[in-house]
């Protein structure tokens, strides 16, 4: 197939990589290929009880190559004119001076510290607290536009690694975000000080901000640790906004991916922000990515936020979603994870007791299928029953993975209040749903109070595509109409938009969005009874949150 009007959006999620090929003439995604991270799926290099979650770079390389081999099998070789990559973040890895992750070098292959530190790795909690203290004590205060620093982010992970790993201090010349590593690798950049860094990760995670002078001054980073200042010296600034052409594929990577050496590689972003672009974000729109956690994104500018202290509610960064705007990011540390946790609680008897009894009567594979079918049916059954119930007075807090916003606190924990003996599994499910929506409302209210005006809300992700009850609850809880994006791989769609712009098919991201994104049409409208119920729920939620706040 001719490559002139085909572009690829590559989305590196937590568990797998997805390649979506878009035909710009249709326009539509004509092929989606997904490949898992094999070592990650086996639990390698992760210690969940210590909040350690690491990924080997070979997982990423193998998944990318396997996915494009399938693209070539279906569409033919040299089928894609341009590609862009998004990835989870902050997911950095230590590298040598050539930008090679240390885990790809002899002697470091099995050292988790030398791999990519996945976004959900929380081992750097103490380091994050120290970063916050040091940055906020200086003028300019680099927490001004991002707030309290998170253990999930760039400098905290680097500080923790430098403090606890002699290998890192001795061998790491720099660090690179996953979303930056592959574009530079594919285009042959072999000097880490010349690596392109995308504006999204640089702004939200490394705190680059032109209004504050650019990169955090080396003297401040030296105060934290000299290793951080060394990393900053290898960080080419200013960063590049998504949609910027970076170069073309090297001969090696053109061969490995079965693409033409003329294929353009385009600067991408963090995955959720690519999802916002794929969903059609414009000024006045809140895009809410609802999965295990949530990410709430919007576009704003300095005049709008002037005079508002937004640090408790969100972080904003220059050019982070659409060039020319401040991209805003807030979110909850748990949404779908609340329901996943509840599923594990309810299915424990099946796994611990019933399995042993069934395996005495049936083949193990039959037992596995039966138990899996029960797990898959559990949440839909709870949802059907919960849709017929009113709030029962149970109050829950949604901080089961800590709290991102409002007021970031990695140590915060969830709670259930007002339980009585008459409550059942359905009542608890509805209380957890109320908690998740109340957390979303707290963010929405805070953003609105800080001057943001949202004319529409777009919901993205598997949770909202699969649950009408969740969608209606969000409409009622937020008090506004919402649309559920029909695009299944919305992050990859955003990266395809970046690729189309970098290829020159469109002059800008907004122009590409107008051509490629689905039109807005509200799917759920708030009801008076639902809004009244959530007013009561939200008041109780705020009272409980104030009593249990561990900040």
C-alpha cells in the first residue's frame, strides 16, 4: 500500500504497545496492532509490596518491532509515511552518554534501578517530599505551576536512585523519559545532550517553564544532589512541542520496522495528553481519561490563571497538550482501581476455597474458565443492582492509591464510614462509585473556582465505554452534559494526529483535530434527582475528607 497518506500513532501503555495506522484520506484508523510487554506480564523486576514497578527496555523494543512486523504483513512494507510515539509518564530510565538505558549494557541487564521506572513506581516518596521542600524554599519557586512534587515524577525518581544506588551514581550520564527515548533512538541521535525532549514531559515532570527561567537552576539541583545537576546539563532546552518533525528513520530501524528510511519520526507526548488531543480537546473542554486512575486535562493560558493559586488542584505546563496553550493536568490516583480492589475482595472465596473443591472434580483449565467468567460477570451484576438503589448513607474516600489532587498526598489512604449490619455488597459498590465521582467533583469544583470555564466534558477510556452507570453518575456529580468518546485507542489517535502534522498533512494540531476527531454530541445529561443525591453525597465526602486528611 502506498505510504503517502498513512501515518501511525504509537501508544506505549502500562501493559502493552499499540500501533494504530490512520489513512488520512478516509479519514480513519484502518489497522490496530497490540503487543504485550512479556517480562512485565510475568511480574519481572517488580516488588508491589515496596511499590517498585520497573520495565525492561527490551520489552519496549520487542513490542515495537513485533507490532510493525504485523503492520508490514497486513499493509505491506514501507506503508507508513510518518509516526509519533506517546508513552506513560513519568517513566524515566538512567542512560549512558549515548542515551542508551543502562539495562541494555553489559553488567546491568537485570538491575531494576537501570531500567525504566514506571509511572506508578512510588519508591521515591521521601525524595519527592525533599524536592518539594527545596524547590519551594527558593525564588523563583518551581512548584508555582505544578504544586507539591510527586513520587511518580522525574526528579524524585532520579534523586531516590542517586541516593540508594551506587551503580546509578557511577554509571548514569543522564536520564530519559520513555516518551523521548524511542524517537531519538529511531532517528539515530547518539548523544544524550542532543536528545529532543518533549514539552509535555519536560513541563509537567521536569518542571521546565519559560516564565520561571526555563530549567530549574543547577545550583538548586546541586542542593538536592549533584547527580541531578549533571542530568540537567545533559537536558537540551527548550523542549520540542508535539507535532515537531524530529528526523527520519535510520537504516537499521527502517529495516527492523519494515518501513522506508524516509519515514518521518515526530515528537510526541505523555500518553494521557495524546489522548486528550485524540478526543478533540479545545479551549473550554475538559477531557477526562477514566481508567485505573483518572487524568483530567484542559487548555488555558497565563491571563486566565493569573491571581489564582492552582497548585492544590492541578499542574499546568507550556505547550504540553497543544502548542501555544498551557496544558492543565489533574486527576485521581484511583478510579477503576477502586472497583478492581473490591472485585479482589469479593472473589477471594472463589480463589481460595472454591478452586480447591472444583479442581477435585474438574480439569484445571475448566476451573480457570469458570472462575474467570465469574470475575467478568461480577461488576456488571453489581452495576445492574446498584442502578436501582439510592445512596444508603455509607461514605467512602477514594484515596486507595494515595491522592493526587486536591492536595497531593502519596500517604493518604481510603476509608469507609457509616457501615451498618444491614448493608450489602451492592451498597458498598455504590458507595465506592460515589467516592470515585466525588473525587472527580472535588477536582472539577477546584478548577472552576480557579477561573476555568468548561463548556463540555469528554470522557475517555474503557471504564466509561463499559459502564453507563459510571457515565450517568459523572454527569450528575459534575452537573454537566458529558460525551463518551467512541475511539477505542484514543491515545494512539492523538499520536497519529501528531504524526499527520509532522508529516505536513495539516498545518497545526487544531486543524488536524477538526479533520480527524469525532464531533461532540452529549451522551449523558444530568438529572435533577441525580444531582440532588450527589449534593448530599459530596457534602458528606468533604466532611469525611477533612476528618481523615493526612497531609
